[in-house]
């Protein structure tokens, strides 16, 4: 101790010494705080040494006994990234180019996200929920992977401990590059697809992204980003695989609910606010800092205009089409929004192209492949025309094989006949940096060899270093190299705290849209009133992964919560009014294996109505066709019929009207996309719609605790004829539905207690 003190004193006379202190954490890491310098966090078990230079502390991450540029937090992120990229082996750079498959903490024992610990499922392994799984240890150590996609977590505390375990492991390997953990959107109430598998749990709950759009208030979106970024960082997450800023110009698309709607101006403003909220950090005057989360905007150049509304997660939906020649307009949320931020970070950090083949958008090359294979879209447009030099990461699994039109497998559209390594090579040549859903460095190294064989060793090295710099910049500027460690108790208190929960709930209230209020039946304020809420039948429909749950009949809201608002009865005769909770029509995905077995081509309509729809006015010939797994080019569904999976929702509304007689019927519709309400609107006195909010928020509106203020972020069409006649790449080109009160359910329509809303939001955007 005396000798250590003596050294410090001598140094103080030679160079300025800034006050610091070592604080051994109870959580297995050490913090060094420095006046005028960065806080340093390191693990005593990682083997990293601490250097003192000019009176400041730095990590000796490569353990060479000297301060390298990349270890010097006084330099810019780019200077540091360029220095480190030069030091990395091709194997290390290949690892940086990987983005893991979905990881839950702990790994589930079966199904999606399953994993083992010492070869056994968690319950039999003796491992802790916060331990590193076998697969994670392999891709971190053997494949040098540093970008991990996190889905569900057992708790914020467990997530924080797992993060510390991962960061300690990474700190002790190679050049000490920390893990840049990431997440798909996780602030919604439901998790039912591959791209929102982390939603819900112990975190603040906000309306779905379409609900955020329904507020017509970019400031709410910016506030969401700010709060979400604090919660993400408390979970060890430094990159958000969001926002989804595709224009929802095709109303039948299954991912409309993840967008900011169909209006270009609104989506552009919302995209900018979202990225500013996530990336700006108050510790650095709104620039990059310890609360920053890299925003990965998606999906370039816009995944909305899918022919017939079919989605490109599947082969049958791989084509985006442009019958309205409106390609350029769909770029606006990217180039005028996310690339022109108001905050100090200036531009979104990363871009994810969509799976689609943006048909004909190839710069005249004649090549039609998925967007990440498209050099015109990635290099010519994104890089050169719009000057984006951040990370471009493929969507998940686009280099993996696929074996059929309706298989949820790889999504290598237009490159089905190439090998996995060749796909990686073609994507690198297009200008992409990173491969989503690939844990294995092998194909990346093969792609490097292909580049070297074609262009030479120097060119291959330069190309890999170019991507390495982009990837490393995002890790440096979020402060992970200095301190990637978390205090689990702080994480537990931060994520989902009461202030954040209140802000999310307030946003939910502001996102709810009232479409109808005949004779001012709402609000229904008196707690002495008695309400009848009919049970809802839910048909078991295959989920994203092909699982088919059993049919069930449920109470659509928690009855105990309902009793806080009204008296409750199961007898309509005793009720003063009824509330019917339903969902927007689930009109299918646009493809049917049963149709194939019956001798058809498999393509069927996607319906936005509840009852049977026959596509008598659909295209005789599809705009695009041709496929490895099909011997025809015409993907038409003309004259075929489909009925919504939840057609019983419309029956429920009609039955309730009959039971209630002249007493008020309030209809609450949870909407995932535009819907045709002609089958249910005449039977309701009032209609409120929500875009994935909690039922409590709806009851607060119905009971008058809050006033509706949301506006439609998209048109609700009159019928399927107008849906069939609209163009997939053109927004606001449908005839809206007009209800019994003469109100047109057009974009920016909504009501409050005084009637139709005509405020500054409507004036600005409509």
C-alpha cells in the first residue's frame, strides 16, 4: 500500500492527476470514476489491465502494456474504430459481421429460442437463469460474434447479470470488444411474431407503433424513445432494431401495425422523433452518450408495397411492386426523417433492408433479388446518393436455404440457387455490412476468400475493414468500451418504473380513436350503471411459427378490472349498456396450402372484412411472378373466396345488438391494420378503436376518465372493391367508409366529446 501511494505522489508532480476512486462492486466488476474523464468499468476476472496516462485511467483491452488509439476514450469514435479495425484479424471482423439468432434469457427449453446449459435444459443443468448458454458461449468465443439479439428476459435484474457475464467474457477475449446487445420492439403488450418476441414483461407499456402514429404528436414519440432508451440500457441493450418506418401504402400487409401509418409526412416526422429519442443522450447535450441506443431503421427502401398484401417473410410474398410509380415517395421517412435528425446524433445509426425483391428497382441491371443483394439499392442509392455510411444489416435469415413457397425458413429471395457462402459474398458486394440471424463465421470467411480470389488480398482486406469500422463506431459511441457493466438492482428499479409506466399509459390514452358517438352516448360516467360484456370466441389459428392453439371462448377483459368502472352482469336484460370487444378482421396471409392440394396455384385474397369475400375484381394477371418452387408466373387470386378467421366477431356484435334492443351498444375494435366496418358499424351506437393498448385505457375513455383525442393514421376503406382498385405503392387512394352519422373514416379522422376533431394536427397532416 505504501509503495502504491508513493508512486501516485511522484506522478502527481510529473503530470496532472485527476481525482478518481476505485469502487469494487458487489456485482463482480470494478468501477473507476474520474473527474473530467470517462467512468471505467471492468471485470477483475477478465484479465484486463488498467493503464494510467496523463493522469487518466484506460483499459488495456489487448493487454499489450501500452495505450492504443482504440483504447483512448479521448479520441473520436471513428478514430478509435479505424485503429482497432486495422488490428483485427479477418476471423475477428467476420465475427463482427454476425448478428445472432433470437436469444431469450434464460434460453427456453423447447420451441423458439431453445437452448442448453452444459448440454442440458436449464431445469436439469444446475445453471442460473443469468448464465451464458452453450450456444451463446460458442458464438461469442469461437465465432467472435459481438451482436446479440435479445428477446424475452425473466426480469431486468436477470438480464443485467447476464449482460455482466457476457461482457466479462468478451472483455477477456482478443481485443476486448464488448457485446452490442439489441432488441426488436419490446414495449408493446403482446408478443406473437418473430419480430416482437420480446414484447411485454416488466417494462413500460406503450401503444403499438401504429398507436403512436394515431397520436399525431411527434413529441410523444420522442418521449417514448427517450424513456425506452433508458430502459434498454438498463437491460444491457445498446441497439434497437427499430423503428419500422415503411409507409403502409398497402392496407392488407400483415405488418401495417408496426408502421407509422400510410401518410408520408406523418411517418417522416415520427421517424425523426423516434430516432432522436433513442439516440440522443442527456449526458452529452443530446449527442451520443451512455443513454444512447443505436436506432436501426427498417426496412429500406420500404417494405409496404407487397403485391396483394402478402408478406416477404414467406416466398409467396417476396415481391414488392410499384404500379403507381411511387418508389421515390416511399423513401421519404428514411431520407427526410431518419437521415435528418434534430438532435446531435444527426442520422440513424443503422439500416435494415427488407426481405422483398423491390421489383424493377435495380438501376437498369435487370437483376431482381432481395434488397440486401441489390447493389443499386444499397450502394448506388443508400450509400452514394443519400450519403449513409452507417451499418447496413440484413434482415434475419436471408442467407439460409428455403425448401418451399410457404415455409418459414430462409428468405434468400432471388438467390435460392446460390450456396450459403455465395449469398454472403453477393451481399457484401452489394454494400451490406452485417448478416442478421447468422451465428456462424464460416460462410463469411468463405466470402472473404471469394473476394480475395476475384479482386485480390488488399481489396478483400479493405472491404472487410470498411464494414468493421462502421460496426465498431456504433459500439464506441455508446460507451460500451469504457463501461458495459450494470448494477442489477438499479436495472430492476429503472425498467418499468412508475414514471415510465405512467408516460406509456398516457400515450395509450392519446392513441385511442373514437369513430362514432351517436346521440353523444359516450361518455358513460356513472359507476351505478350496469354493463354487459359478451364473451369472445377465438378460433385457433396458426401463429408465426406454425403452432395452432385450441379454440377458446374468453372474457375479453378482466372482469375484476371492469368492476372498478361499472356493475357487471352476464344477463343483457339487466344491463344499462353493452361493450363488445373485438379485433379487426384477420383475413389471412394470401396463400393456402389447401388451395394447392385442390389443384390451385395457392394464392388467395387477403380480406379486410369479416364475412366471405370473393375477389371478382382482382387482377387477371399478377404484376410479378416466377419462382424456384413454382412452374407458373401468374400469382393471381381472381374469383377466389376467403373468410376472416374471426368472422364470429361480426356475429357477436349483431347478436349483442339484438339482445340489448334499444339500449346503447359500445363497440371496441383492436386494430392491426385498416378494416372494413360496414358489417358491424350499423349495430353500434359508439365505436372506439385502439392500436394495441391495454383494455384499461379503453375503459378510461368509455367511462369519461379520459377524453379521446386520437386520429386515424390510415384510411378505413368503404369495401373490398376499393381495396382491390388501390395501388400497392400509393397512399390514401381508397374511398373511405361513411357511417350512419355521415362521418367519413378517412385519414386524420377522429372525434372527441365535442364532435369531429379539427385541430392543428389535422390542419398540418390532412
